[in-house]
């Protein structure tokens, strides 16, 4: 995912890292969703 991070802006990288971390916590809950 280095290419994606390199192309993303600083804000996008922060949002992505937060989103992935959040998804990691909610992922088990969203399996049925």
C-alpha cells in the first residue's frame, strides 16, 4: 500500500490510518453487514 500512501495527501494518510484502525475494531461487527 506504499504507492497509495505516497499518492495520498497528509490529511488522506491520517484519515486512512484512522479508518483502517477503526475498521479493524468494527470489522467483526460488520461481518454480517
